[in-house]
């Protein structure tokens, strides 16, 4: 996981197929974000709840079926 400008590269596990997905999270969107992201493997929609620690340059992600 690393910070690129205001983006944090991170991963989440698909709520359906449990495969790892790599995404970029825009930290300028706030500390708490929620959106839908399709799995890069099975293409099913995941509801992502994201908590960002800008100082620690990390993003915690909880993926649930959308």
C-alpha cells in the first residue's frame, strides 16, 4: 500500500469469490468513504466501506455483497 499524490494503492477481498482486488482510493474524498466496485475477477459488485488514515497512509476496507 502506498500514497500517490492523494491516492492510496490498496487491496480488498471480493465478498463473492474471495480473490484479491487492487484499487486506488482517493484520499481527498474524506476519511470515510463508501462506494460500489466490481470485482476484477468475477465482475460481481462489492459495497466497499473505506476508512482512511492519511497520516499513516493506509486505507482499511470492508467489502460486502452489493
